[in-house]
C-alpha cells in the first residue's frame, strides 16, 4: 500500500513538472521576448525575456504540488480532520487540480511557441469542467478549515455543512457543465462576463442557503 501511494505521488510530481521538461525541449525555438502575463481576456499584457518563463511556469508547477500535498495531508494539520482517515474525495480533487494546472501550463507554452493567442473559450470551458468535477465530490467533503464552503454556519454545525455541500455539489456539477455549454456557444467577447456571472451564482446560492439553515436551526 505504501509503495502504491509513493508511486502515485511520484507520478503526480512528474505530471506537475512535465511542462518544465517541455519548456526545455522547445527552448531554442522560442523568441527572445515572450508574454509572461495575461489579462482577463487572456491577451498578453506584459512581455519579458524568455528566461522569465522558468520562474513563471515553475511557480505554477509548485503551486499545483502544494495544493496536492496539502489536500492529501489535511487530516494531519486540520483540527476538524485530526485523527480521521485521509479523504478519498480530497485526493481525487487534488489530482485533478494538478492535471488542470499542468494543462494550463502546456497551453500557455504551446501558444507562445506557435505564436497564437490563447483561446479564452477553451480555458473557461476547462474551468467549467473543473468546477463540475469538484461539484461531483463536494457532497462527500467532511467539515474542515481548508476546502469547501467554510462559513461560520457550516463550521459550527455538521448538519449545516452536510446540507449546504449537498446543495452546492449539485449546483457546481450542473452549473459547471452548463457553463461549458454556454461558453462554447456565446461570442468570445462575452466569455469573461458570463463566466463570472455564473460562478457568482454558484457561490451565492449555497451561502444564502447555509444562512437560512442556520436561522432555522437557531
């Protein structure tokens, strides 16, 4: 079991740093001045030497690994998860986060190497899929201080936490899939506004529901 766990962790580390290996492969083909930052429409708004790609993409890889190992070890550092077994839901979400950031890393490097603009439709659609995946496991999240809807009312009541995340899971799953469909159908000019409008609804509804549950319990 420990060997299998170690092999999975090794595979995750390889996936996380694979964009850096790709960067090394395409290094000689890259222009000397490249985009290193993007605006909300995923248009490059800051240019710099291609040497800056190493810290930028290295940081993305590092963030994905930090999130992965943090979610894997929540039961060790979270007072609400102490003495509980590691959560399979957290592990699956952690793996998908690493894969998502890896894909984002590759897309950015491919766009630079081929001198094309990042497709905001594609990136927002990927975010929608990520939300749908998280929503699929949100109902299984146990009370903790790091992931989920960490509200005063959910953290003070296991019943509130369970009911809120049951509703939020459905909203995030179907909302994420709906977001993918809408983003792919509407003109690119409206992608940013649409994404944040739908995302805002997905956040606000569970918060209001949790507060109403709190008032009912009280």
